[in-house]
């Protein structure tokens, strides 16, 4: 679990970051559009944009604002700084070879789920699962696999902050339903999502832990729901179990500790 910060928040910084998110959501926006969506005066928005532009986070093209290339550098840093990066990428490559489904590795940050490694491109679906896009914990197999390892209090904090918004008609909609499913995940050792985050998409995820028992994230396999039957599901779960076991063993070896024992 990560980033449980309850300290002081600077409103000026928060407004700048909100404008960055609005630019991302709108895929570029004019000053007037950003003022409207943020509820801020144009002069205030302009000052924030000038500051962001000065530091390379925003650029202006044809009177529209876009995010700057500096975010590419930041994204590369986020993905490459993890000590288990090589192991995760090798696990994904192996799963991609052994399975007909697509593989990725996701983490929980600030109560949302983000895919860090993988090549997910479900072009046949109305939405795209793009690396770096945040998802709610209750709509993805990865989210359920990760938070099933958390204390109930931490899960409740996430739900209190983000709620349980429905991505599809099949999304979990109640706290009781979520906690019941998390208990099932603990019992069976993996999580599933069938059309809960993206209609027509099935996924299975399993948590990956450090030698100290901390949750790194979740290895996941995803594909069209129509291609999944009982035998196919069992085969994917077996592949995932083996991949997670290998991942955790290699991390333990990296730290010089046998799997399951105290590491660095």
C-alpha cells in the first residue's frame, strides 16, 4: 500500500495539477475551455498555464494547450525506477508467449490502479486500456487482487475516497459486494473481472509480494470474454500462478533471501 498522505495540501499546486488533468481529459484545450471546466477566471488559468509552460509541462499550439514532452521523461522514470522492473518485464514476456491473452503488471497508487508494464491494446473494445490510465480498484482483476491483500481498514479508506462508480452494468456497486468478492479472492488465490471495467473484457490477476510480504502489484492476463470457458480459465490461472511464483522467487534471490523469508 502506498502514499497515505494526510498532510497539508497547497491549493495553488492542486489547481495547476487539476489543469494538467483537464488538458489530458480534453486532449488539448483552449484557455476558455479550461476556465469553463475548472470554474476559474481566465486570468487565473493563464497564470497557472504560464507557470507550467515555463517548466516544460505545458505547450501552446494554435491557441490550444497540450501537455509537454517532459511527461514522457517522467513516465520513463516511473517505470524504470522499480527495482523489480526487469523481472516484471520478463514475466510479462513469458506470459505473452505462453498465453493467447495479453499480459501486464499493475500497481495501486493513491487508491487507483495503474498498469506499469505490458502491451495492452484492446482495439476491439469501445474503451482503451492504456498504460498510465488510472482505474478503480473494484472494476479490475488487478485491483481486486492487490487490495485483497490489504487490511480492511485500508480498503475502506480507498472506497471512502473514490467511491464505487460503475464503469459498466456489471461493476460491483456496493461495499458488501466488494468485501465479499475480496474474501473470495483470498480463498481462491486470484481475482477475476468479467466485463466489469470494460464491456466484453475478461481478466484474471494475482498479487505479487516482496520477500517481506509487501504487495508490489499484480500480474494479469486479459482477453475477450467470449474466448473464455472453464478449461481456458483453468489454463490461464495455472500460467499466472507459475509466473507469480517465479517473479517472487527471483525478487527474493535479487535480495539474497530465500522466497518467503525476510528481505531487504
